[in-house]
C-alpha cells in the first residue's frame, strides 16, 4: 500500500493577527488625538480594511461536528461473508513433486469464511440499507454494524450491477436513524460535501471536501454520470453516503482514482437522482425494470457534425438499430441524429441512454431527430430492456487468407480488402456485418487516430460499401477539400461513426 496522503483543511473565519490589530489601532488613535487638539480639522476619509484580513466565505461552516453527529447513526459498516475453497487463495504444489507434502501445511481445500468490509446507509426507519453491489456481490450472509455498537443480520433484497447499487434489509426492534435523499442535480462545482464511511475497516469516519466536477464518465458502464469530489474517500468507503450541507444524501461513494490505493483527492459518487429510483425498485421488486428503445448511439462532436452535415454539434447519432425493436418499428435508421426524447433535450449518448432507461414500459414517446439535414419526428413505444449478454455470437468456420488489398495512399488514407471467412475469424467480425475490411492505415493521415486495421467500413458518406473496390471508389468521390467524410464502421461487432478528413486537403 502506498503512502497515505492526508490533508488538513481549516474551515471557518480567520482571526486577524496581533500585528494587524495594532496596525489598525495605530491608524485610529492618532486621528482621535488630532481631533482633540484641532477640533476644526476635518476627519480623515474612511480607510478600507487591510488586505490581510480575510473575508468569510459564504456557506463555509465553522465546523462539521453538528452535522456529523446527526448523520453518523444512520451510516453503517457492512460485513459480507462467503464460504470459499482455500485452495483458491493458496498456491498448490503439483502432485508427485518433492514439495507436495507441504500442501498439508496449507490445508486440503477446506471451506472457510471470508469477510468483505464496506459501507452503507439507512434510508428508511424500518431498516432498508443502500450500498454498492460490489460490496455484497460475493457474499452469502451479511452483518450490519451500527455506530452505537449493535450488530444485526441482514438479507439482500436486490442488486443492480449496471449502476453498482444494492439494497439490504435488517429486522430492527424499533425505528432506526435514517437519512433522506437530496437533489444531486442542484449540486454545483465548488459546493461543500461530506463523506462518511468505513475506510480500511476503521469504522465510521468523516471527511469533508467540495464537488470537483460533475457528469464524469469513468467507463464503468452505460449509466456513468458520477460526481467527482476531493473529500477523502478510500477503500472501505464504497457504498457510503455523500452528503450536502443540509444533511441530505446527494451521492453514493463508489470509486476512487489512485495510483497508491489511498485517497489522492479524486473520488467518484453515483448521483442520488439516479440511485434513489434504483434503490426504490430494488426494495419493492428486487430488480430494476428499464425502458428499451433499441438503438446503439454515439455522441456528435464538432468534427463529426460536419461529416454528418449538421449545423451544430450535440445529440446522439444512431449507429445500430435492433431488429423489431421500438426504434425499428418507429422507422428510425442508422445515421439519424436524435435531438429530443419525450420532450427532453438529448445532449449526448449518455443522456439518451438514461432517458430511455427511465421511461415507463409501454409508454409512447415522441422522438425528434435529423435525417439528411431535415428535422423529423417519430413515436416509439418503450419496451422492457433485456440484458443482451446472452445474445449468441456467430463465429465463422472457414479459414482463408486476406486478399485484394488496395493501396493505403489514396483519398482517406485507408487500404481495403474484401471480407472473407479468414478475415472474419482473425478480427472476430460477426456474420451479419458486411462491407470492406480495413487492411492498411496511412500513419500520416487523419484516419490513423480514428480507424484501425480490422475495422469493417459499412458506409462512406452515407453510401453502402459492397466490397474493397467500391470502398476505394466511394472514398475518392466523398473526399472534398476542407470537409470531413462520415464513415460508418464496425469494430469487433460494435458500430460507430467517425469523421475522417481527406489526405492533404
């Protein structure tokens, strides 16, 4: 474990030093004396306070002690236990080897309990507790420790790996101290926040900081929308609450960025506006039911907007449409740029993912989009989302060499080859993907940072690509001076758009 970094923050009003006080007195007393000797002399003009006297910051508390005392009873420590085979933890010597007899010193695969320590918080006086899924996901039994020393067994009501949230329930003898959800949308960068949890198994610990950033995507899943804070968050804080100064929960501490394993001032919390609805569904139904639109999308930056012939960046461009899904039935196509969903603006692909997931199952929603430069509207009936992890993958059986490679020096800096069974196997290209295989990329071209060998180009400039020869011809025709070309491609079965500027133009 690396060296822990601990930063002490002084919060509150500063008191001027003795020197500053004497300086102020030195400015005032001579004036009073002069006033007594020469009563006709006008009083000197008022002087501003010396620059060394700090001005109290609005909203900065004198202390967090009162807030911490009120909130600590509702924050708990969670122990998750599971029976495991200890052979998984200890390296075994091979049977028949000279060291095999030493295996007896480490046991023969007996079952033993392990404990995972994390944090959580009570959201209802009847004993509902919210934490992270990764705190409880390997547990078979759970024990909750409260700040007053009592411990209670808990049962797991439900988990949501997509947002890393879980809900447990304890059988309390009476009403438990609890905390309320706050409005995470109202948080601003620079606002004070308080983190309470169980770092390194030490028990209830409090740390204070500010909101460092909003809407962070740390590539943990489809619903990334984290609050970043510099409040000290360490291992064991997972599942603990992040509070605002009103004592409301505005986030669930979930992850840290750290090269040392300890806090370096970069922690991430899932926002309460997302977690509160997830926790409610887990408590009531044991699962989360999400809406499904049936599209894969990507964001539209300024360069891609030019390639898609849009006047402004923003929105979410459709890269794939699920067969017979709500979007397909509504007439949406690959290349459509969704701007609004059910009356709400779509700023990027994450916002569309969240809006469609939160939409009620069976609701008919209006979708505003741009197709070929024209604004259009369609209506889709939201379906129930089903995890696609079970979708079968088709692997080609035949093996053959890649041939017919074209020169990488033309037009967009890409060399193409015809798709065949050998290429599909080598680059794991699904059977349904058709187009031209990228076999070469000019390192001096704009495409070098956006297109990879093994990608399959499906469209160039909104025109379908049939084979390598067609791809080269369409690349030459689409290349215009100063204008990026929109290329629709498939990478490992995942579709996306890229905007590539022509070589030397």
